[in-house]
């Protein structure tokens, strides 16, 4: 069963605005990752945050992790039209390398 | 680096035929590859974990005789959808982990571009 739940399911913003997506999960994790998927394509890894980390940055991306609440957020600052895509969180809870993906947030950035 | 090639990108076949999808890691070795299925506007559902030189591990509810997985080398895994039927129509995506990656980076999966299967 899918572990991650994401909200919102869909988000539409203007270029230049910030976009925040949230992910909740159910069991303890080793790490949490965020991936991006352009329509009809494969996924691209964005960022990984370990269970003992609280915040991580990569360019315009900022990820937070609250293990007490079993939740994570992805913030994209100064969004661009090219950021339009679906964003998925994925949790790694085992030592098998299997990832459980959330339902995803579809982001539309209007130029 | 870390490029995964998936072929074909799109296939249309008649009901009852078998379809093979290839997943190759182009610039790294992958001891572990994963096969996912994705329905429109939904998340990825893990079908199986493919380990080089051993049998694939299938997720609950996935028919191993229906979805044959072979991982014959460190850079190639194949998924064969046998006797395909219209309900098998879907988007299939593979991913791979880099065998030589550092400890934490080993958890990152690199994805192919996906294969859209349409069974008539």
C-alpha cells in the first residue's frame, strides 16, 4: 500500500511565487526523497533527506522533515514555468532499497 | 551521469501477444533495478525488485508468470508482459540504483523515461 500522502493534490501558481507541497507517511523511515515527473516521462531525483536531518537545501529547493509528525515539505522558491510537473515524495523504510511513493502533487506554474 | 535508458517508449500490440521492455543503465552498474506501473494521474506502484543474477522479488498481487523479469547483467533488466490483455495497458517505468554510489547515495533511484503500453 502507498505510504505517502501528499497535499495538495494540485497546485496552480504564478511564475515567481513560491510553491509548497507536503507529504505525510506512516512508518519510521531511513530517509525521504523527492522526485519530479514531467508529463509522460520518468522521474528525476531532486533531493534526499536522512531521518536525522531536519532541513536540506538544493538551489531553489528546500526540504524539511519532521519525524515526530511523520511529515515532510518541499518548498520551491521563485517558481518558473519550467517547474510545472508532478512532484512525489518517496520513503525508504527498509534495507531493500524499495521506495514507497506518495500520491503526488501536480504543480502548474503559469507564466 | 546516472542515465537509464528504457526501450521502447511506446508500444501497441494485439491482445494475446507478449511484449518485452528493456531497461539499461548506460553509465553505471546496477545490481538492483525496480519495475513500476503507473496509471493516469496516479502514483507509481512497485511491481518487482530485480537483482542481477537472481530471481526477481514480486510485490503482493503481481503475477510473476504474467510479468516476467530477467536481470542477466549489471546493466540490463527486461520486463516481459506475457499474453497481454487490454487491462495490462499502462505506463511502465524502470529504475536502477548505482552499485558504486556512496552509502546514502545508494538509496537514490535513477529512472528510465517509461514505456506506454497499449493493448488492443
